[in-house]
């Protein structure tokens, strides 16, 4: 009886060293073009961006599950429209970080300016410092965790997803909110139109624990937070609520 020996397929070499991109030596357009041209994350799974110096739209529109480490602060719309990538900013971020992101994770080691995570549809945005005004404005499924404080009008018209704030919240939190869930550990200066304090049920504690774990936060407990959400009085026009619209 003859035995047929199957030849082993050659193993694919994977480059685990990060591809370093220096924004002092090449324009931002070339960085984003290179990120967009990644056809298989296994080919170039790790990227490092040095000398960002507040550049705008760094790593915008990435659509592969790659890791991008940005060594410094960035301008507006960093990681905008992110889909699958893990982006870490070792500094602070300007307005609109993670704007309209679809999936993946963006972590800002410093502070974030206005409308962080605006219109985000999925994924996780972690801000380890403070976030300015309108954090999570019109969020549509994104999860946002802020270790510090958030400014006024945060979660304005938030439709779905979760906003977790370990610090305090400014004026008009959750103004005109739909079905997003807000969890605040500190003080809330004021609630916006149609936003009320709500009961924290077991399923909310479980979800909050999951979000804190995903954000790498283990020094606080879900029971320390208060939940806020929609009173659902503005879904349909009612003359009695005219002053609130």
C-alpha cells in the first residue's frame, strides 16, 4: 500500500514590528492613503505615527482591524469614520475625535475637545482625561467612556448607545435624548429637556460593568453611578410641552 505525503504549505510570514510613519517627513495624506490601502490586517497589523503635532484627520476612515499608535496630540476628527481599527492617541485630541465611527476602539490618553464621538454608530471611545462640550452628540450606537468630566450639552439628541462618565457632567446633560443610556458617577450640573434620572436595574449594572472592563477601568464599581435617560415626553408633539421643544 503506497502512502502519499502531502507537502506542507509554506507558512506566511507576519511582520509584527510596527510600521513607523513620521509626519515630519511625509504629509498626512500619504499616511491615510497607506492605511486605506491595507488589504489584509495580517500583512501590517501594527502602525506607529510620530510627530503628529496636532495634525487633523489622523487615521481617518481606517477599515481594517489594525492597531495605530499615535505618539502625540492630534487636531480635529482623529479616527473619524473608524471601522475595526484600534487607535490610541498618546496625547490629547481636538474636536470630533471618533466622529461617526462604526466599530473598533479609539483611546485618548489625554483630554478631548468638543463633540467627541459625535454621531458614532458603533465601537468604543475611551477618553482617559476630560471631554469638552457636546460629548456624544447625536450618538447612534457608540459606547463612550470618559474617566474625567464632560462639558455642557453632552449626549444632546443621543439616539442609542452608552455614555459613561466617571467625573461630573455640565449643563443640559442629555438634552432631547432618545434611547441612549447615560451613567454618571459624579455630579450633574443640570439635565436637558426630556432627560431624567432613571432606575439602575441589574441589566444596567451588568452592561456598565462590561463597559468599564472593556475600557480597562477596575477601580470603580457600577453601583457608584446614576443612570439617566429619556422621559419620552417629546417623541410626539404635545401643546402642553411646547416650551420644552
